[in-house]
C-alpha cells in the first residue's frame, strides 16, 4: 500500500502528464466529484487520495483507448 506522500506524488505526476500531453482532458479534472468537496472542511484521507488517483488513471486510459494511444 502506498503512503499518502507517494499518492500525492503520483497524483501530481499524472496531473502534470495530463496538462502537458492531454490538455483537452483538464476540463474533466475540474468536474470530478472527488475534487468538489461537499463539506466546508473536507477530510482528505488515504482512501480519497487513492480514489482520486485511480480516477485520473481511468480518465487517461479511457481517452487513450478511444484514441489508440498507449495506456498508463
């Protein structure tokens, strides 16, 4: 299991990949429910980070599958 620091690093890396290689996907990052907290002081824990990372990977892989590009 990855640490929260490792997950944050992975999230940063895939986010930068999206910004640099797939800028057309950035609008979907803003629409992800995990990025829109439903409370004033949301608690960010390991599970939230893991779900967010997995959703970013799924976004890129889904895009690549539809455009015949290699997946992450």
